């Protein structure tokens, strides 16, 4: 291969570029990103950056020396608009046709939004620019903040807003947040963190619409049960959709992401996909660790021209809320029973193992990082097949 294009300049794209170089690719490498920023770390956006404890410079994933060592052409502020799979070329919004022998699709995902007109004071949180806009809005003074969606992003934003002294309400349509990830019992414990810190959690009701009082700025959130919450700032955290619009009509199989095998290889030769946009082996993983692990596997398979390695890493994610680090690893299925093996839920510090037929399937920890990492390693050894 003489030329490879990496489409997407965030975490997965950067790690794919690193892997290509470390695995011996010395040809022309082009990295295309629709943001004007070089790759940065997204997890701090809802935490340290939002509270003002971190600056944009501290979020950088690569310093100037590493950027130079990659020896890549960076096309930032540039959006891919199409993919010619036959000619193996990417069309860009500046009119350029970028030809390459191999393509890495790493275009990530976009937050889902509420229907209706755009209003000032309503935010989503995905990019550095999103976080800066929300940070600026919160800096105007004490605010009534309504967070729509009680998942990890919503909970982290609520935590940061509470830390900044705002009056925060979280609205969750499900009977309880985080049940798909943690199960009922553990989700209930984690949800109690909101009340511990004076944040109101409203469950079992969705949002009917936003109020603006005839202005261009949000003034309230109307719930489906008829209640109206006064709001100065609204943060919408209701999930994401993979950025695959530019691939429609390309012939690349799509279904809530780019369809790949277990090695991140698509049905089209010399095209791989990684990160939030990739549906690897039937599922999408919207987590930091998965994106980095997939990148190394995808690079190896792209250079080999076939699937010679698979991504078999143990699923892992973490979340920081209200001074509590929540860590989870494994593959929990409905019916797996959690068992507290050390610590106490009442102290918001414990380690729990999920079990099925006498075997551990997953592990959850609140503020128990060292025991968690030990149990995570043991679980990985017990459950992961050897990579090829």
C-alpha cells in the first residue's frame, strides 16, 4: 500500500494512524477531520473542562513532536462527503478527490437532538466547541439547569453543574438510568448519587417540548406528564447516531454504523472502520478503550489485506460522577446477579461481581480502582480467547 486515508481525526482516527506507522506503513498518510482542532480527549469535556479545571491545551492527545513524527497530511476543518469504493477515493467538501489504496473510516457519532427550532441555551455535548459553548453559558451566573437523559454523559454533566453551584434536574424517560449497562440493583445505587449531591432526578417521563416564552432562548422544559420545569440552560444527552451519511450510496454495508467483521474489516476490500461509527461483529461500542483497541487491529488487517487479527478485548468503561469513579468491565447479560465482594454501597465505595452459573461475567466498582483493576485482569484471562 502506497497511500492510506484516515477519515476522522479524533481518538480512533489518531490511534489508527499511530498503529499504521508503528506497524511499518511508510507511505502517504492523510488524516481528514471535520473539526478545526487536532485530536483531543473527549471524556474530560463533561468533567474537568466543563468545571474550568482543564484548559483546551491539556486535552490534546498528541503533542507537536508526535504530530510531526506521524508524517501525515492533516486536512482539518474538512468534511468527507462521499466514498467511491470502486476507485477507492474519498470526496471532500472542498471539492478535492482524495485517492488512496486503503481507507480507515473513523467518523464517530453525532448527538441526537430534540425536534423543534434551535434555541439559545440548549446544548449537546460532543465536541470541544460544544463544551466551550456550554461552559460559557454556565459562566453567566447561577442557573436552573435541566439535563435531559440520565446516561453517563447526562450524569457527568449534572455532576459538573452541581459542582459549579447550579440548580440541577435530570430527566430520564426510563424507569431508572443505566439499567441496560448495570442492571436494576446496581443502577439504583448509582442513581442515588444524584440525590446525595442535591440533584433532582425525575424518572419515567420523557420530554414533550421546550418553552421559550416567545423569545429565542429556552425558558422551560415541558414533560410528557404535563409538568413544566423552569430552565435557564438545557443539556440534551439522549444518545448519538453514527456519522454514516457521507457513506450512503457508496455500497459500503450500513446498519446503525459501518458493518464490520470481528477484525473491523468491511465487506469492501481495503476499507476498515473503527470507533463509534463501527459496528464490529454485530455491535457498536461507544467507549474510549474500545476505540483504541480496535484501531490497532484494524491497522494490522488493512495492511495485511485480510482479517488476520480480531478485536477480542474485554468491554470496559468508566465514568466520574460527584467525586465517585464508576468502573465496569465484562459482558453482563440480563439475569446475571451482582454480588458485593468488598466495601459497601452505603459508603459509595464497593466492588461487585456479576455472576452466571457460578462464573463471573462482569465487574463493577465505585471508588475501588485497585481491586477493580485486579478483578478486571482476572476476568480478561478467564474469558478472552487468544487473538490470532
